[in-house]
């Protein structure tokens, strides 16, 4: 088994979504793919501020889960304008787009 060097630069934090968060995603339009109940932070290892993972994308709006040790919330964002797969205003380095 090999470890991808890109994986080493990603924050290892994870979150398990609660019933209310899963219900929010289930209520989005049917064209949205189903969301996973456990997500990993997609920001650079050592980033400042809250952790973040893409929960769902519907058309041009992305719904990101953001969390700390004491709270979590779902926030709408648009894509980072720097050809990056993260949201506009994210902390840390840009991550090459795979859209």
C-alpha cells in the first residue's frame, strides 16, 4: 500500500453528520447526489480556522460543512476563483480543481 504525498498535505480532521444535517441535504433537489455521513476536512494540513468539507453541490451553489471541536454548521459558497476545488475565501493553499 502506498501513501499519496498529496494526502499527507490534507488536514486529517473528520466529522460525522448528525440527523438534522443529513435531513438538510436530503431536502435538496433530487439532482444532487447523496451525501456521505462521514466527511474529512479538505483544507491544507495546519490551516487556520474551522475545518471544512464539501457536503453537496447543487448547480453553482456548494454546501460546505464547517466545524470546530464545539460546533458545526452548513454554509453556502461558490467555487474559489483560482482554479481550485475549494470554496471562495478558504484558508491555506489552493487545491487544483478536479471539477
